[in-house]
């Protein structure tokens, strides 16, 4: 399929002249300079200067680790900001639409409402895979974004490579693959495919495997052309200095991150085995994420019982295809031991 980014970019965005901040106009080369250009407080306290609006140091490390160029990356205040920018860049309010595949991450639907964009929902199959024919049948010339969460939240499974390839080849808008949980999956990231598929956008995060949910750092990876459009819209200092410094420190500690991921995967395997011995758990869904979705006899009852015992889980029963399901995040070994002891006591 031939893809032309210009055809799906909003006219107002094409004509937009982005705000140019002081730190866009002059980038320090490390020289001892006197900065009198940005109306900053001159008294040094570590955060009196504006942060790098392009997060160059952090992007350099991420680009090297992922085998891409810095120009293929946009960083945001969490993945939610990154996703919102996609709506604002490519979807005309009251005219365009997006495609989502429930059960899936709820923010896509929320953002469609905030931006006044129609959300066309196409349920996953009983195997939690995309219904390709139904998706393509439900699209029209105003379908601009297709959201695929893989591994999927709340189900935990990865979307098959063949299904994603079909959608990349046949959907005429942008295909956004949300890889928040990719570090826990045996399936490889789609990052290596951005040069092959011009309509591919990948969203990642430091909140899960990197353990940095509190700093709010989201990653968008796409062609340089797509990133360039998004850069026109992003706030000038959307990622603060504290976040940039803490995130850089964390992504450089590759050994520590890998160790924690390995522990989570080991605990996930242990918990799946233990769940199989719990009488009221009827089904355990296969997971490639840092959580496990299970079907129980009465999700509302079991949720309340666990809460009474000091265990907070997520009841996902309101989601399509998820009747009487609870989602268990994989905790530390001690936290998981506590959960298992509580499960044994429930009647």
C-alpha cells in the first residue's frame, strides 16, 4: 500500500509555525556561557534553567540502544501525551475517526472523546486477536488512526505478527502499536520495522520494565517525517529536567533493568502455576506482560475479599470478553507470597 503522510495530516498543522523557545534557538556546546536569553532566575539550584526541549542526551542513549536515529524519537509526559499528540496532528474534530480493538487500554477511547473524534470499536476475537475483515470493513476515508496494544492490556497476550502486517499493509492511516509491555514478551519489538512501514508508529514507556511510572516518560518511535509533525505540536518543555536526568540514569543501568525483568518473568511463571491450584479460578489467560488475567467464579466478590485482606487487584469485568475477570500485577516475591496465602484462605 502506498502511504502519503501529507494526506492524513490536518491542514492547520501543515500551516503551523511551532513555538521556538530560547533553548531551541541556542543549544549549548558545553562552553562557559552567560545565559541571559530565557528570562530565567540566574541563581543556580539545579533546576533554575529550562530543560533541553529536545531531550538530546536521553534520546541519544535510547536511539543507540534501539538501533535507530534520534530523529525517530519523540519523548512525552507519559505515553498519554504522545498518543494525544497523534490525535491533534492527524484527526480533524467531528470529521475523522479512529479504530480501537476492545478489550484494550482505555485511554484511546478517552482521548477520542477529548479530541471530539469518533471511536469505532471492533471487538477482538475470542482468542483476543484482531478481526481483520471487520476492521477493514469498519474503516472509511476518514479513518486516521488504528490502535493495537501488544502485549494487550488487560488480556496480556501479544497480537500475532501476521495480523499486524496485514493491517499495516491495508489500513490507509497510521497504525499505532502500543508496546508498553514489550520487555516482558518473547515477541520482538516492531521498532526495527519503521523504515519498512511508513505508517507505523510505536509507543513505549519507562513506566513498566524500567520501573519509572512516577516520572511520566513516554516514547514515540516512527519515521522522521511523522516525528517532525509531532514536534510542531508538542509543548516546548514537556519533559522536565528532573525526569530527563532520572530517566537517563535508569536507561544507562541496563544490567539492573534486565535483572528486574528476569525476576518478574520468573515470578509470573510461578504465579501462573499457583493460580492453577486455586479452586475459584476457572481460567488463566496466557500472558506476555507483567500481569496475569484470570477468570473467577464471582469477580466482584473476590475483589472485595482481597481488598479486605489488604490486597489491591483490578476487576476487569466491565470490559468486553472479560466477564468475571481479575487482573493481577506481578509483584515482588514477598508480595506474591502474601497474595497466595490470602487466596488460600478465601471461601
